[in-house]
C-alpha cells in the first residue's frame, strides 16, 4: 500500500482473476475507487475452496504490517462441478465447501478489527453456451449445472447469515435482469461487462448500507490530495482554478 490508502483485496477463482477483463467488475471498482482505495487482485482460475484454504495464510498473513480494509471473496463455482470418476478435479462436497468457506471467513475476520468481508455467492450459468464453449481436448467433460450452482449459492448465503457476514446473492441478482442468460456471460460462465455491472451495483449497495466505521462506500471516503491548488485547471473566468479531483464525467455509468 502506497500513500496510506485503504486496501481492498478481491480473492477467488476465475471470476476474480478475470475481474479486469471485458469491462470486468474489478476494473470498475478500481475506477470508482480511484484516489480512494487500492484494489488488489488475488484471483486464481480453476481453484476451489480446498486450494484457497491451503494458501490463505500466504495471501493474507496475520503478521503483515498492512491489513486489508475490505476483502471480497468468491469461491463455489468450481467446487460445484460434478465429481470425476478418477477422484481428481475441483469438486468439493457441499458440506466441505461450507466448512472451507467458514475457515476463510474466520481467518479474514482475524486479520484486524477493521478488516471487513463480503462473500459473493455462485451466479447462474448459461448451460448450453457453456457446453458449446468447452471444446478443448485437454480437458475431460466438465459437468456444471444451474441446479448445483443454486445449492452452493444458497449454502454460501446461509453461512453468511450464520456468521453475520455481508453477502451478495449473485444467483438471484443476475436473474433479475430479463435477458440475463444471453447478456451476462462471455462463455456461459464468466461474466460479460453487463454481468459485471450487476456485481458492482450489488457490492456498492452492500457498502452503502453497511453500518461500518469507517464507511467504505466510495462517496463517503476521502479523495487523496483533494485540496484546492493554484496549479489546478484554470476556470473560464481566468482568475481562479477548478479542482477536478471529484469529477466522474468520464464514466459510462453514474455509480451510486
């Protein structure tokens, strides 16, 4: 962390790793929080909660001099993939998934009194598009269904209620859009810009409504070096300057 800005960490599997691709939700958050917080990406394609539990001490060491102000966590899509006959692969039984998510939450909450946590639950899929996009001869058939995604999503939401954690229920949030099945994915699984916009909207809603001190919603956070300066842009009158540090006119969406 440079300059004392709060640190936000995005931790999870490919939906996190691709968070800066295709108008991704991580990129949108980095833009929204420009000069307010540093957004750090810790996404790992193909990972399940077993891998996450193995590395969480390395990704989030308890003795670090700087601890994150916010961690947004997504795991579950790979855990929900059907078990392979060989015993290999990312599948994690539902009970173990819940236990692993509980361990991740407990570890993150122990980092500092000011570390806040938001979990993202499993979004739905466009199953047909996903099947058609899985053409690699390197991989065996991957069985991923909306039925199992729904089960793992509900389990994540229930765990967060039990542990008093904030959660974004992506299963239901994505499906509020009528054309979600065609608009929200790049390949049936990973999020398009439209899908990512839903994620950002839901995250900002949580941050705005959370009774956290300090508030982590972007409108409530200070802008770094926002003081007026004679070196700012000169106004049309020619005798004063205009501080543009809070301008948001470049954004396609006026985030709330």
